[in-house]
């Protein structure tokens, strides 16, 4: 099983700081899902069960029976952005899964899409993507889904599942966080150097 890199662990700690607020707990967050959710996730067999169970738990507040429509593939939440570096040039993964999402919205009448990236992720590691890269690609994918699926107007939410590893007690080892898009934009903007520092010559 992969272990969380120190680099990603440090970034996650920063993203969780209250003043930053990119990653937030899901308790109290009411994502509308009376009609269930389309779950876009990585197929990682070490993590999917925990992720799926978390979604079932959240849905219990909205429905008697869970209604979850999983679309899963290695690293999928990061592969829906236009020209995502998590895809090989000819694999067409984004087109195939965008069609699946649009079809589930129109034919199965879902109204909510949950994108859930995770760390540590084999696919993201293989393509050289850190957790911040994954979050940015997932949000870009969210925007693309919204455009692609018009005139449907689904609610699309982003989540990050983290496996902190065996150093934590079992019940505290895995966490799923809500990703705040605006806070992520502010955080990544702040990382860019001021314009005066750029060598534009
Ligand atoms: Zn993965």
C-alpha cells in the first residue's frame, strides 16, 4: 500500500488551517442529494470501501436507502479536465466519462455529482502529481462537467479522501474533506510570485 508523502502531508496541513479553509470537514455540510449522487472516484481497492461508506453515511441524512452511482477508474477525478496531464494523449478517458456523467444526469435523473480525489493515489504518483495538482485538476474537471452537461445544472462538489497511514489509530486514519473552490483559488493565487518578481525581459 502506498504511504502519504511528507510533501503532501505538509500541504494538507496548510490547506486545513482555519484561515486557509481549502479543506473542510463534511460534518454539517448539507450537499443536496435527495435523488442520490453520481460518485466520480479512483478505483483504488485499498481506499474505495472507506470512501463509499462515507458517502453512504452522508446520504442517510437525505434518503432512506443510499442511491450512489459510481464512476470509477484509476485517478478519474483528476482526468476530466481538458488536456489533463493525468491522461495519455490518446486514451479518451475524459470524453468517455463526461458522456457517462451526462447520461446519468439525463437518463437516471441524478442532480448531484461528487468528485472525490484521494491521496496517496497510485495514478497521481505515476503521473507526477502532488495533492495540490490533483485538487486543481479536479476543480477544472468540475467546471468542464458543468459546461459539458448543459442544459442540466447539477450540483457538483469536490472532496479529498486522505489516508494518513498506520501511524494513526484505525478510526482516525482515513478522512474525507470538502474542498472549497474559492479558498483553493485564493491559496494558489497567493503562491504565485508578485508580478514585480517575474523576469519578463
Ligand atoms: Zn488513486
